[in-house]
């Protein structure tokens, strides 16, 4: 059984779920059917192998379980907190035919924490060869790739523009969903195996790739994620309209944001990140928090559990609504105007398909508007190398080996999949590493 | 009104409204507890074993219990380091008299344990005077270290015969001799009791066992200030052993005495198992320690419904019915062969049967990695049914008979 979400903890910016106790973990592991060719393990994009670590817990081999997790997935401790397991491993759990799935993420977190608490041996640096590899970006994809290459003996250097690693994990995912200690634990494992990270190193010069190559790097892995948030033209000139990336970043760094106390906040968007923003605003002490989305409640891309949480926190859903205008005072928005919509064609959830309904006008008094409508790659990526192929909003084109159109240049994670999950990014990083290894013969 | 079957039995010439009794232990420690047990529906009580203070000072160690756990399942067996009652004999005798006065139609069996002939005789007389219906002679407590008491006596035919005879001479009450399972063959001891005049046999008392060890300090549990001992084990884990002994007793032509079965009974199905193996009377301790007196309600209702469904008028119709089918393994036929059958609809695709058959049987299961369905290779299956037993879906794997003359079959060639 999953631990319940504790709203009190959310407001303190502490992990919103308790860890499983030893008793919980043993009970849960004993429910596992220990499947042959286990479907949960096959469903993990990063190859964490839950079937194995659950078996290890069942047979009281707790440190073995912790080793399995960190050997297979360098961000296994992080993933235990934030993987959408109900769409991955737990969705494939055989016991679903009989009862609730095994709480795989709970067990994963238990084992990772157990390993640390009971002194699992640190990882060690592998004997290195002469091949230098550059990884751009110390987010999940870069970390996943670097971990595999370092274990194979490559000298891996990650170039990271921020002063610390983790990408979205460090700066954006709310603390109550992903405590910093979990990232710290996993990130230290990366350093222990001998990966070098060069912080405050923004790769944005013309032909950055060529100069890295000149400096002896034999292959390059681009893992820069999606660093630029989309913004709506309507809000362009107003200083109290910001994007969710910077909004969440401030809260994550300060463990809250006093400026939001008793303020009215409107979040625009209906996905998981919009809910993260709304719940965070509420946790900071905001008075009214509105969640405005074109999609109706049942059509929201966010998960049911997230929606339930938002409701428990009294987030006001303005779903099935479109913003029609605003009222401002100098460069401050004071009111948002909107109308309810209906879809002209079914199942096409795009603005062009929305028709506003007469007589449904509403006005919301707001102090802050947060736009949570997506992200795209930073513009600097295009400068990396002439001829690097992209599509859509600037997503890098890669083949099934995660190689770009330029030989020796690989990419993975959000920058090339367009935005997915942490575990997907780690998995792509790992696979890219294998292909880099093959590429270098 | 729910229809109720007649659950009454006649055991040692005494009528019980139902066969369900408390076995001698803390569950029948004093009058207040016993009253509540009677009120809950138990047909009889074997009172906690009485002894004489002048012969033996009872010491109750602390902690006194340890359990055997399996996976997340706690308490599949219980170990106790308890001796006979530590209450003054006069209090217990007063309680027995009070209980018989308040519950004249319920049965009270007095369990006694002496050290000398005089002890046995005195305890028998005191019990009879207090109104007990039956005596149970405790020849089987594994915690009584004395060489002339407890299970040491139960391993010594002569002592069993002699003490039983003393009791029979001192009292007119029917006598049950309670057996220890800490012995290879129970029959000679039971026959010794019969020769001493016993009217019935009860079995089993607890099995000497070690349930657990604290791996931090290498001390077995219960950890009694740094020491422990192999002591009495009871509960669900011992039921298979108890069933074997009860069946042995019932099958013995020379013995031919009524049996009170004890060991791991918790449900009406457990009860029925023992009845089918030849028991007339049934006793329970660990089930009550774990769940309380209330469990008798479900035993009564469950057994009653079973009898009504099968049109069984009296428990006598079923007592011993399963023992007819128990033979020596050498008598099994070799011309009968089964193979397992997997219901594809019910298969949930866990593949546990595949793993077990691969590593523990005859590599006779195929597992389709795409559909995740298991199927049986009929030519390789030896019909051990390991697969059926590991399957988490109760009715997914069954079996069918194969034609042993024509089949090309792993078990035959
Ligand atoms: C608010 C929010 C909540 C989320 N919640 C979840 C969740 O619960 N579960 C889940 O699985 N996924 C979640 N995601 C998605 C997940 O975080 C991403 O899919 C994942 O982080 C992608 O990893 P990445 O390594 O590709 O990119 P990032 O995490 O974005 O990492 C990119 C790294 O590259 C660095 N970088 C960028 N440009 C440069 C440059 N030019 N030079 C040097 N360094 C550079 C960045 O500083 C960063 O460290 C969430 C995302 C957001 C925004
Ligand atoms: C705590 C405890 C104390 C017991 N004390 C006695 C006793 O005093 N006399 C006796 O004849 N049997 C005693 N027994 C044995 C039980 O009567 C019974 O034979 C045995 O526990 C098996 O039955 P069960 O599995 O239903 O418990 C005791 C058992 C337990 C668990
Ligand atoms: S009955 Fe035994 S041999 Fe036959 S399939 Fe099952 S496990 Fe294998």
C-alpha cells in the first residue's frame, strides 16, 4: 500500500510521503509474486530492475537491493520519489489481476534510504582509459550517460551552466515531491565513480562542439533539456506575469516564497507542471489559486492523483476556460478575464478548436500570473554546430542510437525527445553511452 | 432461525454440547476467564494444569513466548516456556467448584500433574470433590525439567502406566492421558496409559523447538536474561504433525481408545480434519491466544452448516472417515498418472509455475514471453503438481488423469 500524501508536509516543503518502514517494506515485498521475466522490470525505461530489488528485499537482502538500484540507475533514489510508476512498472504488475499493484516506488525509496542509513560501501572510481568524453548538461540524461561511460573507464567531463547539478531535479521539481537529500545522495554516487563536473560553464559559443573536439573530446553528448519556457503574447509587457520554471525555481531555492502570502495567483495550464505550480503557490500561503485550462476537468493531462491533491488544497479549477483579456494598472495585471469554452470537434484539445460560450464571462482578481504552458530548447543549442538538425520547437534530431546527424555528437533526454520523464532521460543517457562506446570501438 | 446441526458428542461417557474445548493453558487460567469461554460457546474446558506447591515451586520465566514468522505472516507458530499453573491450588479448586455450580451443563476437565503417587492421588480427589467431570493427566509438559514429571514421564511407559493406575484407583472420574509428541512412536506410551486404566488419549502437547534467534546478540528467543531453551511449540505450524499422531492413534487396533485432538486448530475446517482422522473431542490454545474465545462461534456455525449441506446427522458419521484412506506409501498404485492443466483464461502471467517447474520439477512448462501465458508440455509433465501449489490464483491450475498405457510419458519411461 502506498503511503498517503500528507498536506501538512507539503506546506513545510518536506517530503509529502513518509518512507516505508521496515515492516511496511517486508509486507509489501511479500505481496510480490516474483514473476518470471518480470513485466515491471521490462517497463522501466532506465532498466532499474524492480523485480530484482523487490526479491532482494523479500529475502532480507536490503543492501543488495540498494546496490541493484544504484548500479542500474544512477538516479534510482530520485526516481523512487518522482517516477510516474502508475504509467510504467506498476502498470505492468502481474498482481493487478488480483489486487493493488506492489508499491514499487515505495520499495525503491526504502532500499535506497536503507543503503545510506546502514552504511553501504561508497562507489569507487573505475580505472580510466585515455578517451575523453564531453557531456553538456548535468540533468538526468547527462548524469545517466556519464555514469555508464565512467564505469566503462572513459574520462567524462560534464559541462553545466548552473553552479550545481541535477537540472530540473535541483531547480524546479517541488521539494515536497523530491527532497534535495535524495538528489544529493544519487549525485554523490556519480562523483564517486569519477565523473568530473565543470560548473558555471554555459556552452553557448559559436562552434562550441568543434572546440570541444579540438580539446581532445572524442565524443559529445548533448543533454541540455528544455530550458526556455513558452510565454503568452498577451502578458508580454507585465512584470507580474512569469513562467513556471522561474516561479518554481524561486520556491525551490528558498523553500517557500513569502511574497506569495495572501496573494491571488492564476496558473495557466492543465498539466502536471501547472498542478505543481498551483500546489506550490498554495503551500507558500497564497489566498486564491486559480488553475485556468482549456481542457475540462476530465480532459486534463495531469494525473488523477495530482488533480485530487490540488482539490484537497482548495485550488480553484477554471477548466474548460479561455482567457479573453486582462485589466492592468501600469505594468501590473490586476484582473484576468475569461469565458468558458466548448470544443467544436471532439477530442481535439487545441485553442483553434475552442468556441467561447456566451454569457459565461468571468473576472479573476490576481496579483500574479504563472504561465505553465511548456518549454523549449535554449536558443544557444543551434549555435553548437553548423548543420545540427532540429525539428519543431528546436528539438534535436537523433537516430535510434541517439546519434545526431553529425557523427560523434549524441543527444538524449528532453532536448531530443521533446520532453518526457526523468527515468526516460536516464534511460536514453544510458543507451547513448553504450552507443558512444560502440562508436569509439 | 438458522438451522443448527447436532454437534454434540459423547466422550468418555460424558456428553458435550459440542466437541470444542479449551486445552489446558493460560486460556483456562481462572474462573472469570473460563466463564467467558463458556459464554462464548465452548463445549468444555481443560483447566490449566494443577500441581501441588509442596512438591514443586512453579517458576514462570519472563519473557515467556516467542513466535515463528514466515515472511510478512506473523505467528505461524508459537513457542512458550511456561510451566503448570502458578496459582495456589486452593484458589484453583475453588474456581473449579464455582464454575461447575454456575455452568452445570458445560464440561470441566481438570488437568493434573503430580510428582509422587500421593500427589497424583490427592490432585485427582480434590478435582473430583470440586465437581470436575473428567481428569486429564499431563504427561507431556516439555518445560517441566523434573525427571518424574512432564514429558520425561510421557517418554517412560512404566511411569505412565503406574501414575494412571494411581489416579484410577483414587477417583471414579474418566481419565484422559495427554501425550507428548517428543517421541518417535506414540502408540506404546498410549497403550501403557490404557493398561493403567486410561479411558481416552489426548494429543498433542507442544513440540520442543527453537523458533528464533536474535542475530544481534546470538541469543535464541525468548531471551530470558541471556538464556533460552528448546521449549513447547504450538499453533498452525504443528497441525500437520498433530494430524499424523492423531491418525496413528486412531489406526492402532491395540489402542482403540477415543481421542481428543490438539494442535493448531483455529477454524471449523481444522476441526473437521481432526474429526476425519479419528478425533471425537477437540482442544484449542494457540488459536485463542491469538484471536480470543470468539473463534468458537465460527467453528460451530461452519461445522454445523457443513453437516447440514451434507445431511450429516451426527459427528459419529464422519469420525475417522479419512483414516481408511491412509496406507503405507509402498501400497500406492503406479498405474495412475496425472498431468497438470492450466486455465489460460485465469492465468495472470506471473510465471511462478514456470520457475518452479524449471528449477524444482521436470521443465514441463512453457512460458510465452509475448502473451505471458503458461502452458503444459504434456509429454514432460510428471504430475507432481508443484505448479498448482505455487500458483497465486486458487483455481487456475488443476490436473487430469492420463492414459498410462498409451501415453509417451516422462514418468513412465
Ligand atoms: C516542474 C517540473 C516537474 C516535473 N516533474 C516530473 C516528475 O514528477 N517525474 C518525471 O519523471 N519527470 C518530471 N519532469 C520532467 C523531467 O524533469 C525532465 O524530463 C527531465 O529533467 C529531463 O532531463 P534532461 O537531462 O533531459 O534535462 P534537464 O533536467 O533540463 O537538464 C538539463 C541540464 O542541462 C543544463 N544546461 C542547459 N543548457 C546548457 C548549456 N547551454 N550549457 C551547459 N549546461 C546547460 C541545465 O542547467 C540542466 O542542468 C518535470 C519537469 C518539470 C519542469
Ligand atoms: C502458553 C501455553 C501454556 C500451556 N500450558 C499447558 C499446561 O499447563 N498443561 C498442558 O497440558 N498443556 C499446556 N499447553 C499445551 C496446550 O494445551 C496444547 O496441547 C498445545 O498448545 C497445542 O495446541 P494448540 O496448537 O491449539 O495451542 C500450553 C500451551 C501454551 C501455548
Ligand atoms: S505438475 Fe510438476 S512436472 Fe507437471 S508442469 Fe506442474 S510442476 Fe511441472
